[in-house]
C-alpha cells in the first residue's frame, strides 16, 4: 500500500537524521576519547532503531535509553542526553505511550544529573544551563508526539462519528420506509379491500339465487360466475400485495432492532469509548415498534456520548418488569449538552426531540439530563404489555 511505503520512507529519513546528529557529536569528540569507530557504530544503531519505532515504540525507547547510558559507561565520545533520545521520546508519545516517554525522560534526567554532580561537575553550569536545555528538548519532543497522537485520534473519532451518523440516517430511512409501507398497506386494505369483499359476496349470492330459477338466462349465470371468480382472484392478489407491503424485504437487515445492538456497540468501542451492555432481550421478546424505538434510543444516546461528552465509558442497561421495557444509557463524560439551549436542564437538541417523538408513538416516557455524580443519562420507559 502507498501509505505503508510512505511510512517506511519517513522512518528511514527519521533514522538517517538521528544517525547524522549523533555522528556529528561523535566527530566533534569533545571528550577526546579517541574511540570514534565504536561511537559511529552507536550512532548507526540509534538510527536503525527508528525503522521499527512504529511497531515497538516502547521497546525502541527503552533500548535507546540503555544505549545512551552504555555510551557513557563505556566512555565513548560524548553525544549528549536529550538529542539521542528525542526521536524515541517522540515516537512513543506519537503511539499513545506518553506516560512512558515522560517517565523515562524524567528518570534519565535524574540519573544523569546525580551522576554528573557526584563526579564534581560545576553545579551552576549543569543546573543553570544544561539541565533546562535538556528538559526543554525532551519535553518538546514528547509534547509534539502527544499532539500528533491526539490529532490522529480526533480524526479517527470524527470518522467513526460520521459512520455512526450515516448508519443512523440509513436506519431512520429504513424505519420511515417501513412506516410508509404499513400506511400504504392500511390504505389499500381500507379503500379497496372492503369493496372487493362486497363484490365477491354479492356475486356469490347472485349465482346462488340464479340457481333456483331455471328460467333465468344461462348466460347471466355464467357471466356472474366469472365475476365471482375474478373478484375472488383480485381479493387474493390484494391480500398478497398487502402482506408484501407489511413484511420487510427478506434481504434487508437494516431495520432498527436491538438484534443489531452488537454492531452499534462495536463501532462505539472502536471510536474510543468502552461500552458495557446488560439485559438485551432475545429476538421476538419485545414488540416490533418498541424494539425499534429502544434501539434508536440507545443509538442516539451513544452517538451523543461520542459527539459531545468526551467520555471514556458508557453503560447500557435494559430491564423488563411490570409490562415495561426500561432502557437506560449513561456515560462518565462532561454533561455539556444542555448549554446549547442557554439554560440549565435537559438538552433540547433535534436528536433528543426525535427520541421523544418516537417514545410518544409507543406510549412511553423518556428523561435525558446530567447525572448528579457526573456524566449524562438517558432513561426511557416503553410499555410492552404483560410479561410472558
């Protein structure tokens, strides 16, 4: 893939830059150790580590730190502290391992400072000039890597949110289509079915009545018999059409249902929010409209959690009892969704308004508000009739 090749090229350039910087320091040889070949070898190893920094960022960071310490223990040419490990610090932070970068940088600075002070180096120069410079370089490398990781994570979450929005739109379109099919089926049945039933009934009576009077024209009997058969065939065809309109397409699995909750949860988890789900009913245990409404409530709540709450965890609890399906979605994020309305209280966004409309259609109730202990919560109570 082009992106993989681009990554290899970037890592190779990164490695060459590390080698070049360390090699220049070795060539300067301010300590005048004279062991230049081994110093250049150390520079080459430090540069080569950059080729595997994406796959093993923490290992590269640890090996780099060990090599820098070994460089001083073997009394090789002085290469400094911050510059050789800066690339490794950046790589670990870029991979989301910022605590490793911060911890190892702090440990290296502490060990180096204590060792050099114990050797009798000038404290004023070491603490007043070199230490701030070293900390600044290490901190800048770590911060830059962390910013890059945050940017990639934000882009990934935006892509996931867009995918969830698209899924929500598809699900809503499928639900609207199902409702429209039901409405058409009802209209066809009310407007046409009744009249066809009347035609069939009266023609059948007429055929029977004609059978009692042999003097009646045989042709009329035959024609009425044709009408009866035609009307029965039309009624049968109409009923088949109504059934087809009422039934979803057998190949269509996008209609809202708690049966698809696993797919929704997987998408949310991939976007960075851990979701725990309990109490999902088996398929067929909940009436169709309530099932679809419950799914849409969970979908809207989790999408809002991703978009607005900056949460790390969310929980979906579904319980049944006393003829009611209780659906609760909570998160541990910042409850900031109410501010858009300019007043405290439950949020009034279009998504939550649509949620309330769907809940009203099935005769239920819904509450959406910040939680006292932090985060946000949505709770819907949907009637399902007596428990079986």
